C-alpha cells in the first residue's frame, strides 16, 4: 500500500515538475534594441510570462511587454520626442506587448507567431528565434522588422527624416 501511494504521488508530481521547468523569468541583462534609418536605441523593463518547453511547443507561450517610456536613443531630446504624442505617445500607450498564438520549429531554431500591440494597434507578426539552454538558464535570441507606419506612428512634420522600417533585436537571458 505504501509503495502504491508513493508511486501515485510520484506520477502526480510529474506534470507539476515539468510545468515548473518550462516557466522562465527574465534576467536583468536582457537587450531589446531597435535600429532603423535616423534612429536606434533600446527599451527596458521587460515583464510578463514565458513558458517554453522545446519538447512541448503546443503548451509553450509568450506574453511579454516592455515599458515604452524606457526608450533610450542616447539623446535625451530625442527620447523626449519619442515618448511624445507624435511618436510613441507613451501617456496613452505605455506598453509594447507581444502575445504568442503559435510556436513551431524552423530550420534554424523556432518561430513564434503572435500579436504585437504597439501604439494601440495590434498586428500579427512572426518572430524567428533561437533558444540556447544552459542548465537552469538559457538565452532567447531573435529579430524581426516592424514598419512604424503600420502601427500609426507617423511622427511630426519632419518624421520623413526617420525611416519607416525598424529591425527589432532581442537577446533575453532567462532562468527557471
């Protein structure tokens, strides 16, 4: 009877153990960079939920956001304009959020499809990424392109001096 109880307890703990193993929290040294004609910089304060298990992509999901107010271009005047209502309008749209809907394997790693919400506009995007596991930690890396005009980020009259497309580069160390 005692053996049966221990066996049942062990079986019941397996799903809990695996679900805990696929939960990841973001380490402090992550990088969310953007680069385009006329502007480049970073965002900080990445938060949210990352559930990723390469053996169970169907249960894996991302629901993450960065604080748009943390935009840093290396120039305080540019940062202030970027937060203003003619660009990111961070008073009304303080978060840039991504929620996955599907994760699949690719030739070079993985691809996540989901909804990117930026400046109050939601668009489906595909982000190719890699995951380098290192024991109880790992690193997600990926990049994708965003057209700012698709997200109604038009800029002021002189907005034409900044390109429309920006490459978003992610390097996110995580720990279980």
